[in-house]
């Protein structure tokens, strides 16, 4: 039997589609909160923090590359749009996400009909009080809570805690570096989370192992001609460690190229072989910088679920 997905999770699932790109930062609109304000609301201890400028990606046509228009064909999604008036493909503008051990936390800017959303929650067996809403997710450990931080900003959490979204009300002093470069997609990753990673795509394990001893990793994706460019900034504990890391990354890239050549093959632009073999690396004091191209064939393959 085909597994049914709760329509209440549609907004969350849409944000997670771009979370797989794991990558650095675009400035918020002038009328909105600053990046520092939004990041400071997110749980800091062990969180992977991801930002997606949905408007920017829509303008670049990247959402079409990722075939997100297919979401509109799902019956659960159509029901959600009909009952709430919120179509994420049109109304979503930007998302900040913290993937935390205790749950996932979201700040979502868009066009919301809050009254329709509250009625939808009530029909799903949830409840709202003073604009703070709670509703069950698809599993017992997925309780959804949200509230309007501003008229155009939703603070949302998916966690075992049915009131987890309350954590987004207060600003904290985040124990993490502040992302700076402008980009439509970014991800700030504590290197310790790499050591916890389970199954990884083929060809990435050695690269991840080399990065796991750093402090922080900042991924960013930006347009570069007819493709996106993935940039990585790694904060190491010392310049010596940074020198070791940059040599490891260069060595792994060259070894991958040689392995493909021995098989009398060419790097495939639709999979990781085409991305990883095109890496360029440099060191600046205790930081390492890397770039990889993310072409349209690779993004389309990613959207289709290919490795």
C-alpha cells in the first residue's frame, strides 16, 4: 500500500528538499529581521543550520531544475492548498532551518493566511491558543508546533516536544560563526556532526573523513554562469591542520581522477564523479577554501533521486 504523507507536513517537506544541497547565505529583505537575529533564535548545540532563498532560486529557475512542480500533483498537497490557500511553490520566500538532535526548527518567510491555517489545524485534530498551534505529525515522535513571529514569518518546529516552537521566541548568543557571503543557499555544519553520519553516497566517505577533524564547515551555493558553484569554507584548529587538510583534499581528488581514468571512463556530470573531480582547493592561514561546480545535469539527477 502506498504510504500517505500528512498534508500538514508539506511545508516541512518542501524545505527539506533543498536541505540535501547543504550549503552559505543571502541577506534578508530590508523589511525583515537580520540574519544574525534569525540565526540567534536557533538551537546552537550541535545544530546543522541551513538557509534557502526560495525567491532567489525561483528567479534563477533552479526550482524547475529540481522538478518541484511535481509536488503540485500530489493529492495531499492539493488538499493542503485548497484548505489553507498556501501554495509553497508560489507563496514561500525564504527558509532558515536548524536540524537539531531534539528536532527540526524552521523560520519561514512567506504569504500566510493564518486563519485558514488555524482552521486546517483544527480539522486535523490539533489546537491553537493565542496564535500558538500544535498538531500531530505522521509519527508519535513528530509533533508539529508553530506561531507567527511576524505577519509574514512562521516559527515552526517538528519534535517530540509538542511545544518546541516556543524555543524560537528568544534570541540567544549562538556558539557558532556568523555566515557572511551572499548566496541563495547555505549550510553551517559543526564538523562533529560529520563523525555521526551514517550511510553516505559512494565517493564521499574519504572526503568526509578528511573534514571531520575541523571545527566548522560553511557550504554555499551561488550562480556561476550556466550552473551553480558549491563553495566550502573550513575553519581548522590551526594553520598546520589546515595545511594537512588541503593536501588531503587535493590528494583525494587526484586519486579519484586516476581511478576513473584507469577504468577508461570519464567523470559523469550527472553524478558525484563529475562534481568531486572538478574540485579546487586553497589554504589561507587556518582556513581551507574549496569550490565544486553543480551543473544542471547533476541537480536534475539529484531531484530524480539518483546518487
